[in-house]
């Protein structure tokens, strides 16, 4: 809910010089790090909203801001490439290069075996607040998937139909996955921290299918209303 301020900031982002927009994610990251480690907010709730707090499951606005700004830059680069009627080769290469750097840093800096790292990620360790290894792996993986999407184009989109359906309606995907995870997986089935890694992967695949069906159903209902 606290992220509703973002649409109101987009006009300022659009008017800002390109150099400033490119430096913004780095500046936001420095600000978030300083605020998290050196500012006493005097309130756990306020800290949770701004930079996250280990006892409160929320999205810190300053903590997540660098990723939001980075996402805007990536989208801007994609639109610029499309406006020039260019192919997706260079966006794919930039995405793959970014993924290689981030995942390489993750592998070089990891302090545990890969299996232990992946298991900790599955248990949401390092997610709230975001820690180094989780951030490097998740953002690097996101760039890798983005590069694959650019490189694969429409052919890959058809092969990965359930995932592309989810991408067509982000709001319904968000509503469905939150409902399934918290109502069914966590409360009704009592799976919270009680599943194996393999079982969690199967549940994730099932959730992708359920979400795709939900989006198609909502779209069908809207078309006939």
C-alpha cells in the first residue's frame, strides 16, 4: 500500500535529466544504507515502512527504492530500443551481462555451499530486510530471465504460456498469489516452514498454473459482462 506514491513521482522522473536518472539508483542505495544503519527512527513501525525492520514483514520504501528506479531505467532502455525499431539483441546482451556480473559476485562472496544458500533463500532468509546474497542472487536471476525473454521473443512466449499469461495482468496475479499463499498454503494447509525444498518447488509450479487460470477466468468474465 505504501508504494502508491510511485505513480505521483513518475512525472518528476520523466523530467529529470538522463544523467540524474542513471545515478538515482546508486544514490537511493547509499541513502537507504545510511538510514538503515545510522538513523534512529524512534519507532519500529516507522523504521519498517522506511527501511524495514526484522520484526515486521513490510516493504521499506527507501530500501526498495533502488530496485524501483533500476526497473524504470530498464523499462526506459527497452522503450528507447523499440522506438528506434531495433531488435532485441542488445537489450538481451545487456541483461545477460548484468546477470553475469551480479551472479558472479554472489558466487564469489557466498559464505556457504550453494545448496545451503538456495535452501536459505527458499526459507526467505535475507529477504526482509534484504541482505547481500539474497539481493545479488534475486536481481541477477531477474536480469537473466529478462535476457532470456528478450532473446526468445514470441517463440519463447508461446512456449512459456502460463508465465506470459501472468505477465498480462500483474494486479490479478498479485491478488491470486497472495490469496493462495496465505489462505491455502499457510493457514489451511499449515505449510509455513514445514515443507521440503522440492515440495516448495512443486507448490510454486502449481501456484503459477492456478494464477494463469485465475487471470484467464477474470478476463473471460470481463469480456462477457
